[in-house]
């Protein structure tokens, strides 16, 4: 197909965007959008070009659903040697902030993508969009309407009843041009007039019932200031901005499928370069809300500490919790691209970060609920610096030294006075191996006045450092520990799902999704102990606390006051054993 350039600055093609080929037409390894692109490349539809865009609204922080779109758009451009733009849909200044713009750019880069010099804003095209609107008016395809928003809804009709024509629908071209120019000049109050497309008030698709293209809104724009008092709707700005930038494949989520006929109508009526809009299923996760309105409500009403709260599905929240860009990209690749909406188990996302951190995170020892252990036969003034492995999955990670002394801390859960069957940790008379160290045998337990165990008295076998004892005895359990003298104090924050229900909107009569908030979504543990190597940790560093899970140093940390967020736990079979009552 040949292409030429018209006054939009983009390439002009003679054909409109067509339907996608049916599933199964391409190789099994390709998802349906890749099949469309490969067919377009085969037929030279876009002269061998693949040009996508990521078009966020700067009215909030990006979430994991946006990450899927980012990975898809940039990933397709990368796979096919094409380009991907970032274009901010900044057409509603009453809800937009520079803070959101900056955070979005930072998050895209953090995920591992770069738009090079292709950073755009819909506001870059305000003059051209306005000129396009005058062109529609000149063709008799748009008119100025005086109906209020409420009256317009009344005239719109329903899914089973056609709409009614606006009383202003038959204004002349000259009158509409005059009114539209006066709208721009600021002669009319907000909400008193709109510019509407003149399509079909009886259309089965409600989006074609004379949709609004411009509304009067006096709000200071973060880029254009007070230069404009009329702003285009997304439906008007979207297709024309794609056209101006020469986008080939305009990839949207499924809620825009019913808007595609309007996208096509506008481009066809303007007779300008016509990209192809393709819709894919948006990401839905269990125990998670993705609605910007709901996320804003959670922040505004104090249900979370902010947009970067580690319980939030925002990219900022996931970053603070310890997720890696590699794990998010891996997750997006794993769930694939589909045509139909479905809900993904949040465990798939958690498994992706667990897998990546297993490969990359240094191992350390941290005790979350310390129980004091005194080794009675270990010299009081002796300290050994024992060899520990940083990551068994990565030999190049090397090792470190951990101090071993007479007084240690272990996890309180690693001791039972009356152990159940298959409990292979410490108990009176039981023996375990201390990680990287010796066999340790519990002799007795010291209790306080309320009968709570506060200290264990133990003995060690000095012959068992890295070896089995000469008598050949074996132990089934290995536990972690931290030297009481050398360990560092830490606060640890354990996060669970923000909502109790897998579907947060699955609530009882008269309830909202907020009634399903999980009161145990955050548990703060103070007085934890971690090995001294963590004194050198920096904010954002990720670690595996052996036998505990993966943790990230939080930005609330200060010198001498470490704060760790648990990213995800390890798979722990003991909890399953205990539930069975063995």
C-alpha cells in the first residue's frame, strides 16, 4: 500500500483499519497481536514499519495493569525493529499534575524501556486538533450543542431505544463555526456548550450518538497554562494524535473496543492517515483493585500510606515492596496477551518475583521473633567468623563472614517444649544444625514468671563445623541464627493481600469494596535481629532472609535503624504440616 503525507504530518493510507485475523491463523507461539503485525509486515501494509505508543493519562500513578501495556507496546516495537512513543493524554487539566507526569516517566524507565526522543503530549497538538474540528464543522459533520450534560443524557436514549436529535443539530456551518470560535475565545461559561460529532442518534453503538468532541473547561493546564478554555475529549484526541505521530498499531484495552467505530469515523471523515486500533484484555488480579478511582480513594482516605504503599498494585508500591523490573516483565510475558477478559491469580505475580530473587538476591540471616540461646560449653570470650554462601544459585556472588559467639538468637518458632510429630527443630534433648555452623543440642529452657520461655540453654559439638560428627549421628533440621552481640536491630513489615476476598467487589448487600479491606494486610515486627553484614545495605537492596522470605530495605530506614519490607515469603511446608494437626 502506498503512503503519502498530508497536512497532518503523518503518512496517509487509502484504507481504513480492518478486522484482526481470527485466532489460530498464525504460529502457535505468537499471540493474536503478533499475528496481526506479522500479516501486516507480510503484506507491506505500513511499508515495513511497526510504530506503537504508550498513552498514559497523567492523573495518577501507574499500576501493574499499565506495566502490561508498557511491556506489550515497547516489547512489540523491540521485537519487530520498530518504535514506541510515550504520549501523555493530558486533555483534562482538572485532574492532572506534573507529579504524575514525572512519576510515569520514571516508572517506564525503571521497567527497562526508553522512548528515546519520542516523548509527546496531546497538548502538543491542541492547535491541530482544533483545526481538525473546524474541518469537521465545515463538512457539516460537527455542531455546537447547548444541551446541558444532564439533558444530553436524556436525549441519548438507551441500548433498546434510539436517541433524539439535539435541538441544535441543524445549525448552519457558519453558525457552528462562529459559536465554536467564541467557545475558544472564552465567551461562554463552563458546561454551557459543547462541540459534538454529527453521526447517528439511532446508532446501536451509543458511542456514535453524536459524541462530544470539545467541552468548555476553565482549568489551568500544567503545560499550556490558561491558553485554552476548551479541551478535546479522549475520543477526539486519541485517533488524531495517533495519526499525527504515524502510529501503525494503536493498541488499547478492551473497554475501547466499542470506541473503535468512532476512532475510525473521525479519521475517515478527516481523510487523514489512519492507524489500526487493536484491543486486548486488560489485566485483572485477584485480591487487587485496578480502578484509578478506587486507588485514589484508598490513598485519599488513608486506607494506605500513599501511592507507594507496598500493598498497592502501583509500580511505585511494587518497587518499594522489593519487586524487580525483570520479575514484572517476566510476569507480563508469562500471562500472555488475550482477546477476552479474565482474572489472573496474584500468586503468578508473586511467583515471578520469587523466581527472579531466588536467582539474584544475596542470602542473609535474620531472626524476626528472637529467642535467646546460650551455648554453655562455648567460651565466653570467643568469636568465630564463619564462611557463608551469598547465593547458591550464583557462584559468582561469592561468600561472606558471619560472627558466631556464645550467645545467639534463633526464631521462637524453631523451639517447641512439646514438639508434634515431624518437628525437626529444637526441643528439650533434640539436636539440630545451625546454618553454616555446628550441631546444637537443647539442654533446658528458662521461663519467666508467666511461664513463657525466654532463654534456651544448649551445648554444641565443636567437631561438627561443616562436618558430620565422628560417631556418624545425623540431624534432620537446620535452623538460622544471629549472634546476639553482633546482630543489628531491625523493624520488619510483613504484607498480606490488601483485600480479604479474591474479588474485592464481591461484597454483601449495601457494602462497598472498602468493607473487604484486610485488617491484617500489614503486620509490623519490632526488635528483630539481622546479621551485621546488613549494616552496608542501601535503600532498595533486596535479600533472601534464609528460611523466611525475600525482603527489601525500605526508604524509612535510617543509620542504625533498619526497616525491611517482606516482598514475598518462601514456600514453607511446615505451615501445611501444622494445619493437618500432625
